[in-house]
């Protein structure tokens, strides 16, 4: 029992890892813990739009654990270019440390979910990636492009980065976003 | 698709609903969105300690939706006494409004999870309640009783409020907490 408690208190640190997007109507930046909750809810709500048949419970499990490595590494803007491999190696070391706080079967189960997400090969992992990529875009679309403008991110860079994973995991969501991103470009909500 | 997007943006407001506990090492108060993520992780980690056989996926579903009514009502300290029925009626009206943003089958599924949690009768709901009640206690035990001291909450009041649901849903967790709460009393971490 003590190992489970140590683990859950270690997870508390994810509440202090800030992202680049602000929650709607709030001045502060979003943190990775509340983001993880929101994308689990988005995945549940969107499940019947997935590109293939999926086990939604595994998707939710992946989304709940996928950012935990940021406890050691911090968040990186998805549009950052370069340094991706080093970053992924650091996140793997982090989740091994953190999931290793738990007794073996549960720690191994979380690590398997984390790896499945990272590898992105199963229909569940592809759907989970689509949801994870879409959420900050939805917030930016509701926020006049706040994080795109603050970070100098262009329409082209957003589309290049998110179109492939969202199309692959949830085609109906990409169809919706493509039109909205076009409107956002016309409104001048991008940063470059 | 637009209805799902409207729903998920409405959920963003839960990030602005503050609770009485502070995340470890942070000055601000915890919000109900990040709390919902953390208890989903605690439930997963503790599942094999549940008092009865449970479907952990339904537990996680309940924990992800159980606080959504607070978007309209705000959070209330669990040790508040009185006003409980009015509060629950207001939360029901809130979740009907919010889940009603979604297309019918998904909105109804979330409402069913929310009601199952509130009714607290299934083994899954009892386990979910145990986890939800335990999390702020674990943070207080790691925080020298921060929210107990700030709100004048006594050891007796904590035990009276949390012992029955935690014993019912996760006896091993109660056994652990009972001893830790006793130590905390000796250290003077309660507020009255």
C-alpha cells in the first residue's frame, strides 16, 4: 500500500507542469494533469468517430498516463522541431522511474500503455494521438489562437504537424478541424 | 461533431473550479479537473485492493465525470454539514445541462455513470467513493494537514466522514489511513 501512495503523491507533480495553452477565460497556463483529464473525456465523447474499431478503455488508459514523463522532463510545444529523440529517451527514463514506484504488475501495465501510445501503431494508439493533438487546437480555435500567436506558430506548421495523426486516428475530426483552421487563418489567428 | 466540441469546451470550466487542498509544493489551490485525473490514476493503481470484484473501467468512467456538476455549483468541502440535498439537486440539474450538450447516446451514458456514482450502491461506485474520499486525505497527510488546519476540521470529523465509505469500498486503504490519521493527530495536523 505504501508504494501505491508514494506513486500517487509523485503524480501530484504533473499538476505543476505547465503547457503553452491557457484554459478558456483563465489567465494562467494549462497543466498536464488537467489536460490528461480533458482528453480522456474527449476520447470517450468521440469514440464512435474513430477510424477503426477500438477498445475505448485502453485509449483512456493511454491518455491518462501519456504525459507522466513530463514530471521529469517538462512539456515541450508540439511544434518544436528537433531534439525529439533525446526528449523521448528522457521521457522513457522518467516513466520507468515513476511507474517503478509501484508494485510490479501495475507498474508494468502502465508502462505498456505508455509504450503503446508512444509507438502509435495500434488503432487505439492512433485514436489517442488524434485526440491528444486535437485538444490544444480546439482550445486555440476558441481562444483566437492564443498559443499560436504567443509562440509564432503558422497555419502551415500546425497543419503539417497535426493533419497526419488526426486523419489517421479520427478522420471525421480532421474534416471538422481543416475547415475551422482555414477560417482561423482568414481571421489572422496564427503567429507567423 | 459540433455538439461534441461544444461539450468539451464547456468542460474546460472545471479547470477553474478550485478545491480546498493545495497540490504538494504549489501555492495555488487544486482544481477539480486535475483532481479527477489523479483519482482515476489512484483507482487504477488500487484496483486489486477493492473490497469486491469490480469493473475498473466503469470506476474510471465514474471518477472522470463525477465532479462535472461543479461547473455550475462550485466545490463544497466534504466536511461541510447541511445543505447536502439542495446541493445534490443543483448538481443533477448541472450535469443534465452539460451532458445534454452531447448527442443522446453519449450524453445518456455519462449521466448514467454520474448517477451510479451518486447512488453509491454498486461495488464499482463504492470503490470510486473510497478513492475520491481518500485522495484529499493523502494530500493532507503529505502536507501537514494544510486544508484541515485552514478550515478548522478535527480528526473526529474526518474519521466520521470518511471511514464508512473507505471501509466499504477499499478496506485495505482504510486500514492504512486509520494509522496515518492517528499519527497526524499526534503531530497536531488538525484544525480543531
